[in-house]
C-alpha cells in the first residue's frame, strides 16, 4: 500500500480510533475492532502531527519530521509512508 501513498495523500484518523500518550509512547484503541496498538519513538511523533492537523498531507508530515530528526529525506519519506501504510492496513488512519 505504501506504493500508493504520495506527497499529496491526506491522512485522517477515523472517529472510532482513540489515542492516549504516556511515557514516550502512544496507545491507540480501535473501538470497532476492540484492539489496542502501541506506537513509540518517531511513530508517536508522527501520530501527534496527524492528530493535530486532521487531513494534513504526507508532504507536510514529512517536512515537519525532517525539521526534528537528523535523517536523510529519502529515508524519512520511506519510513513515513511505511508507517502510514501499516496504520491504514489496520484501519487506524484513512488515506485519501
């Protein structure tokens, strides 16, 4: 699915997904599936950005993370797309 995510892809969180940050991690609860998921490190920061600006683009998310992390743009872009693809595959985000 990461192949179908481009810089203009918009990311939103479904209303059935709740989150809570604690101790450098974010715990996600999908009310529809009644399952918990945990994010840590940069994935937690990505989640914070997604939930702060619903409908934000992959380009905006990647640019914000590039300002915060010392990593090559190509590596970060691939990581962002991979994480978003995994989250979308589990129904935790919607990509449009």
